[in-house]
C-alpha cells in the first residue's frame, strides 16, 4: 500500500515536471503607470510609527554640531583656488596621509580633487555631519596613485586646459594671464620627471572621471579604505573652528 502510494506520487511528480518542461511561457504585455510622490500621498501610520525612532536617531546624529565655520564658503568665490576647495584638499592630505604612512611607509606628496565634486557650499555657523553629506553626497573613496614625473607633467597640461579651480594641496602652481604654467613645485621642490609622486585623489577621478586620464595605469595604486565624506566628518569632529582661506597654491598672475 505504501509502495503503491509512493509510486503514484512519483508518477504525478514526473507528469508535472514534464508538463513544465514542454510549456513555453512568453511575455505578451507590460503595463505601467506613473505615480506622483507629493503631498497628496498619505503616510502609512503603522510604518511611520515603526521608523520614527530610527529617523530621530539619524537626525540627531546628522545634526549634532561638530565644528564652527566663521564665514560662508562656496566654490565660485575664486578663479583657480577657493577656500572650500582648499579645505577639502587639505582634509584629504591630513586625514589620509597617516593611513598611507602606517601601511606603506610612504607619504602623500600632493592632492588633486575636482571642482565639480564640491556639491554644496558651507554656511557660516555650526557645521555637522549633514554639512559633510552636502559637500560630498557620493560614496567616493580616497585612493593614492603613484605617478611618474611624466604623468605629473600630463596633469599640469590638463590643468592648463581646464582653467578651473580644481582643489589641490601640496603643490604650488603659477600661471600667466593666458593660463600657461610658469612655475610648479611639489612640496616646495621642482618636479623631476625621473621621480615618482604619491598623489591622493578620489577613486572616481583615478578611473578617468572628468577626463583625468593621467591617473589611469599608475605605477601603483593604494586604497586607504576611507570615504572622502568620512574624512570630512572626522576632520570636523577634531576641529573647533574651521580655518580655510584662499591662498597662493594655485594662481594666475596678470
């Protein structure tokens, strides 16, 4: 009786499996409609109650004061260097250099970021983690590319063509009125094509973002497992008052 029952089940299973194999299902139609998300949408009370404590905790974390900014800054306030851009490049230098040195014994020579990567200004007053998310809403990681002196010269050619306030640190560049570079030094020294340089940037730029192709195929690439935004937050946490100014690191002389 048990054997017959099992045989029956097996036969039924084989029949169903065979039916599934021979049946061809084809998608005949796709329908969709646009649903506007606006004030007319009613919140789900049960869901709102569930996420309320998480929202409150997140807002408290993002809005807690980390430092004080004595004046408003934006990325349009200077021709070739801005206070906010200088701040971001200096943050990368200050926060990532100890990590690289601890792991490899090497030190960062210079930093190059991109002007377009600064996504907001920084208002006068208290700054917090939300301020950092405004500056850098993306998940960009800090990487250090070891570049030959020739690649550094390609970088300078790029900056001549760009004529843009890309944030830099550790390098001093002077241009003439036609944006031709007349002087460029890294850590106060003339650039030597025979040397290699450790240049900190974002993973986006290292992969050729903003056409910074000189970052591709470096001699060596070092990951420091540090998001640019996290470096900004960490810097804010240890800084009482932000001191960022326009200076002479990247200028054009008339």
